[in-house]
C-alpha cells in the first residue's frame, strides 16, 4: 500500500522536476517508510534511478538526487508503506532482473505467492520476496492480460522499455485510486487529486457538473470525471496504454450475467460461500507487518473477525468506535458478543460527541472531494487508533451489503420481481412477514407498495430522478444547480430488477463512494485497508446465485447468515438492524457547529458562489434544520468547505 505519481511528456520535453517531486511530497502520509524515483529519457532509453529526501539511507548513498538527475521526459515517483518484504529490495520504482521494465505499484496482490511459483516454473527469476516483482514478471509473461491473473487491489504503471509504452492498470473494483490528466502532450498520473493541484501542474478549475450532481443527487463522480475539470479517474477494471500515438483505455473484467449456480440446496449454497469467504479472508492475512480488524458489531465485520480468528494463532486486535453521550452511537453490546467468542484484543476509539472545524478541515483535506455525510469520519478516527496501536494492516467489511442485499431499499426490487413473475402468493406472504418483522405502520407499508407498483409503469431513469427529489430541495440552490440534468447510467445487465440494482450500487454508487472514503481514511494515517467481501471470486459467485439466497421473507443476506452458522454468535448472525461506524452528524450540524455553520452561510464566499440560495438556506437553518433532506445540510456544508480548501485556498 503506497502512493504513486508520474509525468510522461510525449513530445520529449524534459519534465518539471520540482513539480514532480512535489507530487510525491504531498502524499507522504501514503508512504512514510521510503521514497523513490526513476528518470527515463525514452528517446535514448537512458534510465536513472534517483533518491528523494525520504529514501532509506542505504539506497540514498548509491543513487543520484532526483533534482540533480539528467533531464528526462518520463519520471515515475513512489512513496512506500512497507507491507511485504520489508527490506530495501522492496524499494520502488523496481525493475525486473533484466531491466526490461520499470514499475510503480500501489496495493497488494493477495495471490502473489501462487503466481510467483507458476512464473518460477516458467523460468522467471526474482531478486525479492515482493508482490511488486510478481506483477512485473507477470507482465513480461502474459503481457497486458496479466491483470486477469491478479487477485488483489492495485493501481500501477509499468514502463515497457522495449515496446516504448506505459502500461497502467487499476483493480477490478477500484479499491486503489488512479487519477490522470492530459495536459497538451503530457500524461500525468497520481494516487490523489491533491497531487496535481499542489504541484501546480493542473489548474484549480471546478467541474461544476459534478458539483451540481453532488448537491442534487448525493453522488460523488457521475463518470470518470472528478470535481476538478482536467483530472480524470481511470475506471475500475480498466487498463490504459500510453505511447507517443496517444492513450488507449480498455475494460478487462465485468460480471457475466450468464454465469449461474442453480438447483443447489440452502446448505450447499452456504457451504460454497463459506469456502470462498474463508479463502478471501485467509489470503488477505498475508503480511510481514501486524494486522487487525475494524469491528463495528454488524454481521459483515463480525464475520471477517471470526473467520480471521480461525486462521491467526495470536490474539487479533479489533478496532471499534463509539461515542459516550448517546447509546445510538454505541455498539459495544454487539461488539463484545463477538469478542467473547474468539481470541481478540479489543481497542476502542471513544469520544464524546464534540467536534471542531479544524478537525473537520483536516479530514476534508484528506478526502480530496466533498463527503455526502459525516459518517466516514468515525472510520477516519478508527484508522488513527489503528495506527497509534502499532497496526499497519486492517481488514474491513465494505461490500457485504451490496453483494447480499443488506440494505432495506433492496426489498422493493425483490417484491417487484415477484409481481413481474406473477408470484402473487409469495409476494403477499413475504410482504406480511416484512411488516411483522420490522413493526411497520400501515402508512409505511402503503408507501413501500406504491414504490413497488410505480416501478411497473414508470421507467427506471424517471424513477431515479424522482428518488433524487427525496435527497434535495430545489429551492436551496441557484438556477444553475436546478437546471442541471443529472446523468443516470442504469445499464440493464440482468433479468431481474434486484440484481440490476445490486450491480448499480456495486459499480456506480455505493461501493465507489465507500472505497473512496476507505482509501482516504486509512491512508491518512498510513494504514492499509483490505476488503475481503470485494474479492472478485466472491463477487462473481454472489451474482450467480438465485435471489432467494439474498432475500428470504424479511431476512437480508440469507446465504451469508446461513454460511456463518457456528462461526458467528447467534445474536450477531440474526441481527436485522444496521448501524456500522455511526457518527452524530445531526448533533454536530444542529448544535455543536451551529455558530460556525451560521458564519459560513453568512460569509461573502458562500453567498457569491453560483450554487446556493444563501437566504433560503440561512432561513431554513435558523428556523428548522429538519427541512433539509437526507444529509443535504451536510452536503452543502461539505461543498463550501471543499471550495475553501482546494479552490480558494483559504482558512475556514
């Protein structure tokens, strides 16, 4: 887990070395253990490995300073968080033994031992024990198809000296970030958006389409664009080949809707999942540094903790968050149920609910883009606690809800499919059991039924637009925001509504947001976060099984619950509510930060932006903050904070 950056001037102009070094300096938090550079003049294939100010001493003595290096048109920079092979042999940029290729790599290849063994049998030689060297030899053997062999999270760039091309790739789900920009004849790439801005290589020009979409829809990035006009994101499961003839981007993986695992018993489905999930956890426990588990008390993180406990002999440190002033933000009742059933050493982040603008400003800086709620802040503090406890790698439960229909919003799609298939008896039975399980009122059930029926007669795109009305008030915004027409990508891949919407949350909405926060929250504290549920084998399997293995009666995650029999405590396995790492957002915005927010809404900068109806927002905030819709107040606050940090470059 590290940070990368690079500049490739296709017109052979020398790169700006000061800006290049600044790109690496900005992300020291991603890799405090080592720093490295390579300067390449592609026209002559002259290659000069160089040191930076944080390069480890044994290497620094044998290398030239990057600033003093000969001019070159390609530079590759790296910040290291040492996880696998802690020796200096893990230093990057790294080349193969014959120096055919050079690589910078952020992430982990979990099946690197198996690939290494396969490549050794084919005659490939290794000088280190790193997964980085496995990638570069895999590229030499399989070419650009090497990515199909990797089970991991990765963002890397390989300079292929012989073929005079730069090969870039990002993992299947986009766990690791990869941003790029084309500035004239310069291809520039990095792990974080701030690297481009603080190096001065990209203008701080706002992409207002994304800002408008965020305020209207609560969406971060509506496509491969970002909040900065010229900065793009290499999409998950894509590769890019950059050469003097241009850039070619290709998708290398997607879920195949034709793959089906059918006609098994409940026990057989559960056993298949258990074996897959156990291995996904097991290979993510490969590390040369201490590991831990982020434990929220829900079924997902608890399952990971309990499976890890079966593999690791020593006590596993677990890390949890709770706030002392309100039991709504205290999950210890469930966390301690897990702790009693395994060999764990618990560490808590405990706090009262106080917060300051300085703390939020620092957090927002690490995020690079606005946050739709304050919820990820608790994860950010949990990662601080992880690092302070001497743990470098932590397993996390992101992805379980999107694979196994864990959110209640999925019920309406499940019921819709029952009605479309004319399974009216099953619909009535499950509908009644849902009402009974969750003690829903008649009004709640009537509202749910209307949403189901509307989906039979109104297009998905129209319905999505109607749903976005539930998260924003048009009168709170300027005309430019109100007139923006959101881009809604609802590609039909599956034969039922539930799978289509699970896929949509996996690739377009929920998971991209969660992974963005997961990366920034962990790397802010130099912690590597691993997500077993997003093992691609598990994803492919989850989208191949019948829907009644995900929702059964009032139960979500049906097959996951079955697979965890005898592994999870029953109190956790049968839990139906969801909390996670909760954060007291409403308390912060309505009380503790009220004076700060009032000052913000009254400021000239806020009132002059062509985004907000400042008078309406101020009036609503003073009189009745509850008129703001789902996290809307926080989104407005976060957007203004983002502008001040990254565009205005002023204090809050």
